[in-house]
C-alpha cells in the first residue's frame, strides 16, 4: 500500500497539485515573517465574527449547561434546546416557514439533494457549483446536466430536455448565489423566471452571501426580494456567520420531509449544543444596527480594494481572486505573499478548472485601509512583473 499511495502523491507533486494541511497561523507568522502578525486575506469570516466576544460567550454558556457533546442524533435524544432555537432563529431571519440545521454545509447538500431527487429525476447545475452539490447529486442517482457558468440559454435548453425526458419526474436547478472561487453573482431573477416557466424547483446555495448581502444579511435572495420564489434556500453558518454548520430553509413541509429523509441528518450525531447556541447568537445579531454597520465596513473595503486594483479586478463581492493560470505560479505567488506578511491561498484544480489556478483573496470587515493598500500595491507589482515577462 505504502509504495502505491506514495507514487500517486509523487504524481500530484509533479503537477504542483499536491496538497498539505497548512501550519497553524501563529507558526506561519513566526517562520515566514520575522514574528510579525500576518494579515489574513484567506478567510471566509467576512464579518470578522469568528472571534466575536458575544458569540463565544453564547458557546461558553451552552458548554456549561449542556456539556460538549449531543450524545445522539437529532431523531434519538440528541435534540437540545439550542438546536431548535437555532432553527427558529434562521427561519425568522430568512422569513421562511421553517429551517433545518446540519453539522456542515457539506452535510447539508449531501443530505438534501438525495432526499429530494432520485434516478427518475434530473438535476441541472451551474458548472462552477461547489463539490458538495456535485457529490450530493451523484449520490442521488439523478441524471446530471451541467450548464456553462451563468449561461441562461444553456440552462433553458437543459430545462427543455429535462421536461421531455422526465415528463413526470422532478427537475431541480442548483446554483450558488455568490460563487465561492470567482466571487461573481448568479443572475438569480432570470434563473427564477426560467425554473418557473418549466415547473422546476430551485436550490440556491448562499454559502458566501449569508451575512454579507441584503438589508439583514439574509443573502442575495433577500437583496433581490426573491426568497419566496426559491423552494430550497441553503447556506452555511461557517463563513459570514463565523460559526459552524449548514442549513436549509423553506416550507414547513420541506423541512419535515428532510427530517424524514436526509441521511446526513438522520445517521449522524447532532452537532454540539454549543455550536448551535453560538450560531443562534450570530443569526439573531444579523438584523441589528451593529451588524449593518459591520456590513458597511466590509463593503467599504470591497470598494477600496476595487478602486486600488481596478485593472485586475471587478469585485462584486468580498471574494476578489487574482487569476494566475499555472499551478506552480499560483503556489509561488502565494509563497511570495506569505513572505511579505499576507495570507492568501493558491487555489488549484480540482477546486477550480485546469489552467485557472488563482490566488483567492477575500476581504473582511476588520481589514484596515492600510492593509488593503499594502496588499494591492504588492499584487500590482507582482502582476506587472508577470505581464512584462509574458510580453515578447
Ligand atoms: C464552503 C461551502 C460549502 C460547505 O460549507 P461547510 O459549512 O464549510 O461544509 C457549501 N457550499 C459552498 C458554495 C461553499 O463555498
């Protein structure tokens, strides 16, 4: 076994595709940056909530009251008050009849899509959908159709095809609202119009929009007033909310159905009550004046970054990747950034398509204008060097 696996790892290495766990940030600071703190431009903690005092206190409180583990699945005796309170808070925040929390965003997709779809049905995905959506669809056994990123004509032709192939079967369209590796937005209003014309259902994964878009941070659907037209609204608690877990919200009957059918919920121990308590605190905070102010800081940072790097960047969200192309170049640039005090990860295949390796830079509410100015200055110099090297 050892030789065989080692050989495969060497193959990955030769394509600059080998991955390794990153050292803890404190260790990275010490070894690469003369002990200075690194500025983290690689986190999904857009509102800087992962270290927020009142959320940590909610978790501490719940640990004292409920201990560290749930001790059973939600359907046995692992359902504690914070789980239910979290779901009520999510439903109130998103304005849906009900919500269901899962242990992660990944588990949410893996439980939800196979619960709803089977071999008689068709699932139609945007090409850039997250791995958990693809894996959930594969697990469902449904026929999979993929449309090029944000391409409405191809989505429509898949819908026509699906209606012919499965006149009685279900058709589900899935997209992200903010794409995780590109930071661009789905044309949600047009997608809603199309799925309604063809009688399909729509699942929108708001992983990178929750907390960030909309007057109460409800996501892009909230910002566009489309929530009521999306049958299955998905999100995670692990990004803009600074906690951990995933959720589905929608009609009460959808949630009851998932409680009966979603295997990642049924056959897994409930997340620790403290996780749920922390997430509930974050969700309840979302419509507050302080949260609005936090979102304003974040969007100011996005505008600032965009203004300073306008020729390389059209920012639609706090995800502002710099496209590099080759894996080895992306790794080199990420190392150079690290050496200069910035954390920003190289993203390679299969997370992004071949030849589209990139540095995935993400902005958060607590970056200072000086930090963003230093980063963009460094990036501009690096990108101009690369451009100059490419020109004959
Ligand atoms: C991160 C992510 C997930 C998974 O969420 P986790 O809570 O990290 O498991 C799902 N969908 C998208 C689009 C994501 O970016």
